[in-house]
């Protein structure tokens, strides 16, 4: 059983404090709110908060906790939406927020070696100052941490060109539940010697090991960065625009973000975050982002593609950003998703993926059913190029109503061969619906991996999958 009695807490404190400095150990009743809740809205009170200073201290702590058979929850920037980092009864928080060193930059290889607690925005700014770009970009960039985005295999706005986070991770250091350190921080792009173990931990949501360090793959900083906001009528026009952009812009097409009118109006009218540049917007608004390295021709290439869009899509209206500042104003509409959701709280948010062939039919069917059930405050947007769609349902009162809408969304997605999580993970809130998109054999394999790497089930217990406690 976990350490819950005063005597057991004293044993925990006695064992851990010699490893930590004065700021490294905090009793649970003294824990600030940021250790007790994440963006999902769930709350919990940890037994204690442990804040190691470096990867070595992290490994020592895990050996101690393993010996004490003490379950723990791993925390980073606390920007998750599925409750994975909310402390459950009897758990200790292991916060990696002090692992903030950028250890090495290799300009020849285009890599950056960092510790897990470095914020994403810090990595982006560090790389850009040296003529490089870290391509993963999400709205919580100022708060989320590298370890967290790797543990959740975060997606974001540029998956269309650069892939999920795993495509930008070359090397990884992980500490297992018993304190064993697996460190493969090599910088060779081609390394086919046996199993590539790092991929077991990328996207595992902290259930298999604690990520402490990583070698990140950078991309050359683009010389041009162009943005357009396109208004069209009908989802068929959205798909035609995507096809046109892929053909005309090739690898330079970096983002293709689609906003349905329900979301666009909620932000530009309801929140008054910026304003619509169109007198009468269409049914769908698309942010198209192009990055290139040939300044002499990039602008002409981008503008020519937009001109073809105007010719081939009769309903299209297009606004071209004339500066990075104007581009930021357009992107602010898409980045206001958090504020828009809070405006219709209590809300239920969903992050699903499915083939674009099914997307409009699925959206229409789910919208119709939700409205029949009395839910009129809907917000729909997503990364159409990679099939990832976000749906926010407002004024969902009570656990029963939340479960009803979640079952509708996830069951219908599974029936079309989609996934109940495009990029946010499973955590606690989605695990009972995992069977809608994963077979019994796949879930059994997940359980087998968990039992092998964390036999005492100490790391993020009860997240992603359920296993009987073995303490």
C-alpha cells in the first residue's frame, strides 16, 4: 500500500531529503495549486512534491521511491487536457520543472541537447537565435516543457510538414521506475542496431519511464514565412484548397489550420479577439502557412498559389499577411482556443483524428445529434492536413452529461476507424474509451509493456490503461 500514514510520510521525508536541497521537498498540504491541477480541470492533493535539480538526482529519487513502493505522478508544465498529471490519492508528485539546462548545441549536426524541464518556447527562441528552428509548435509553448511534449508525442500546428514530436527526437535519456537509467543520446540519424527503445517512451504519457534528457532535431530557420487566411464555402472547397496547396507549395506548406464558423465567430465576435477581415466569412476559414528558403521566389510562389485558389474556388476570399505582425494577428484567432472554451464553460473538449474522407459527414452527424440533445454552443477546428479535429461542447453540466457526450463522440469516431486522441493522449479521462480505437490485442500488448518496465506500477498508475495494483 502507498505511504499515507504520518509514520510512513516521515519515512518518505527521511529517505528523500538527504538527496534534495531545501526547495526540493514539499509536504502535500503545502503544495501550491499548480501541483494539484492541470488544464483538464481535475484536482488532487499529493502526499508530497519532489523537485530534483538534475537527471542524476531524479534517478536517485526513483530508486528511493521504488524501495519504498511509493507511487508517483510525473509533472511538467501541467498543460495537459486528459488529467494524466493530476495527483491521485496516495501519490507523490515528481516535478521536473528544475531540469532546465540546455546542455549542448551542435551547429553542424543541427541538434540541441536539453533537459526535460526546459520550456518549449525557450527551445524555440534558443534555436532561432542561432539560425535554426525547432519545428514543434503548440499554443501552450510558454508553459509546456520538452519532457512533457515528448511523453505525449505532441502534435501542434506544423505536423503537416514536420510530423509529430517523435520525428524531432534523435536521442533520449529515460529513468525506469527502479532508478535504472537508459541513456541513448547519440546523434547519428542512422542507427539500426536492434530495437529503437526510445519510441517506447515517446507518447507513453509517463507510464513506462521518466524522460530526463533529449537530443532534439532542428531545422534550418526559414528565410521566408508567409501566411494567408482563406474563407471558403463548403467542406469540399476546403479539401480542394488543401490539394491545391500541396501541389503548388510542396514541402513549403507548413500549416493548414481549418476553423468552422462556429469557432471563428466565437473568437472574433464573442471574444472580440482580433476581428474578421471578411465582411461575410464563409463556412470555413483556413490559415495557410508557407515557409521557404528562396526569398527571391517564395513570395511569388505563394501568391500564385492563392491566385489559383481564387480562380478555382468561386466562393474564396483571401487575406495575405503583409508582415509577421499581421500574421501573428491572424494566428491569434486560432490560438484563442483556450479562451473560447472557457467562455462556454463548463465545457467538454475532444481531440480526435479520422480520414478527411469522413470528416465533414462525421462533423455534421455529431453536430446534429448534439443539438438534438440540447447543446448549441459548439466550437470546431483542427489541423485538417493530418486529419486531427478538435470539438468543444459548451455548457456540459455534471459528470453524467460529460460521459454522455464523450461516448457519442468517441464511439462514432471509432466506428469510422478514427482515433479518440489525435495529439493530447489518453490519460485518465479517455482510458475507458480506448477500446473504441484499439483492439483487445493492442491493449494487451500495452499492459504487457507496462508490467515489464514498471512491474510495481509506480509510474503514473491508472493512466492510459488499468492494471491491478501489486504493491
